C-alpha cells in the first residue's frame, strides 16, 4: 500500500470517528428532549386528574 493510501485510510478513520461522536451527541440531545416532553405530559396529566377528581 502506498503512503498516500495509508494517509487516506487514516483520514477516513478520523472522519468516521468524528461523525460517530457527532451522532452520539445528537442522539443524547434528542433523548433529553424526549424525556423532557414525557415529563411535561405526565405532570399535565396528573394535574388534570387532580383538578377533575374533586
């Protein structure tokens, strides 16, 4: 394998690692939003039940 092919492979590995890190960060961000929305909906549902239970 030539030197330039080795450099390209190394560069591609680094790009893939960076992309994987970005993907993980995005997944965590989406998960955090999903949890927050679920908590808000849950609190709203509990509040609605408490208000209409009397």
